[in-house]
């Protein structure tokens, strides 16, 4: 049985999607937040999942925070660490410690729109297709090997909130699927640094609306 620790900073809807998907062969050992008020913590507690808060404002610098966070995570001996809306830049030492076993969902079709405010920037750029990416985490911010992506249209009247909602719905299908593949041991990274999902149709790693919302 694989043990998974999920890190959140806010409402935790992706965490909920993963919990509700039910990943065969895995259990969600803990949900950890850097914010005590993160909405997702109440959901996790109600589901009987262990929760922890490591409040970043109580630490003097990123290194101290990341060390405390790693100590909490490692207490659950996870095979996989899932960043599900965890809004902290992580130190290289932390990322290296979880090399090959930490994944993140980012609200854009990477490598486009790394960083923040992705939906507003996509609208301002005039792109017609936007989406979400699940990738392995490396020290390069939003730069690790891409595991799967979901594409959604950008509609003429979209504002950032409307586009964010469409992308989020796609994330809720994409992310649990990638967690399943990881637990099944299908995620591989080649010598070229590119990821592939073994024994899965290559199209399964690229969801497109309406498939993403009807799946
Ligand atoms: C999601 O849209 C996720 O892609 C994004 O935060 C949201 C969290 O929502 N993550 C990032 O921007 C990471 N850089 P949730 O708390 O409801 O899952």
C-alpha cells in the first residue's frame, strides 16, 4: 500500500478530487497546509484523514520552514508527495529530498505561463487554448518533467474567474489520473529528461474539453 501526503494552501478542491477518486493501492496518509485557515483541512478531517499545519509565517526564512515541513511529511513515510494548490516556493534542498516522488498541478499549459495569475495572463495574451499541467517537481519553478496536460478553450467573454473554473474542472479529472499512474509505477523519466507513462495510451495524458469534463 502506497502512502501519499498531500500539501495544500487553500480550499483544496484538487485534494478532494484525489480523495474522492479513491486511488487503488494507496492511502492518503495526511493533508498538510502552510495555512491554518485552509478550507481543505476541514474536509480532510471530516474524512478521517490526518491533518497538520506548518505555518510558514512562524519561521525565519524558507530553509527553516522547509525543514519543518519535511519533518512532518517524513513522519508519514510517503512514496508520493502531492502539491495540490500549495502556494509556496520550495528550496532546492527540499525539492531534491523528494526527487522523483513529488508532483504538482499548475494552472496553465506549461511551459507557457509559469508562475502566478496564469488565467489573467492567458486572456491578456489572447491564447485560444489554456489548461493545466501535472508535472514532477524539480528545483526549476514550474519546470519539471510534464506528466499530463488538460486543455480547455478560452472563450471570448471569459474573465479570469470563468477561465479558472473551467481549468479547475479539468484539473479535477487530470490530477487523480496521474496520481493513479504514479501509484501503479507507470511514471518514467528518460535520459532526455522527458517523462512517459508506461503502458498507457499516449492520448490519455492529454485531455481535451469536452473529454475532460465528460470523463
Ligand atoms: C489550482 O488551480 C492549482 O492549479 C493552482 O491552485 C489552485 C488550487 O485550487 N496551483 C498553483 O497555482 C500552483 N502554482 P484547490 O486548492 O481548489 O485545489
